[in-house]
């Protein structure tokens, strides 16, 4: 995964002073390959997002394990996802 801080993109989007509305979508996903694997994969509605293809970003310190549920946000219409947090109960 990239070392870029993914939250910077969220702050940039929120600080824009424009009348146009940019689509921002929140998603729930299931971790199909967690940190114990070479690449991390999260399934979101049947689409797999993979860390080695720059489709997944997260802040340092967030660990994900296979089988966990996570909350994600996409700032680019679903092309890539930022892991916001793990979801304890749904």
C-alpha cells in the first residue's frame, strides 16, 4: 500500500469552495485477504480492490484481517478506495 496519507484527499475535497457537487460515496466491504497476505484485497459489492494495484489506501496504523468488515470512501467514482475504519457490528 502507498505511504501517502489518504485523509489529505478527503480534506482537500471538503475544503473546496465551489458550487459543483462532486460525488463522494461511502461503501462497506469485506476483507478477503488481510495484512497476513502479500497483497490485501477487499470485496465491495462483488468488485475486488487490491493493494498492489493502487486501488486501496489507508492511514498508517490501520490493520485489517481476513473476514473483517470495513468502511471505505471513494473520491474518484469507485476507481480506488480509502479504508476509513473497521466495522465492529453491522
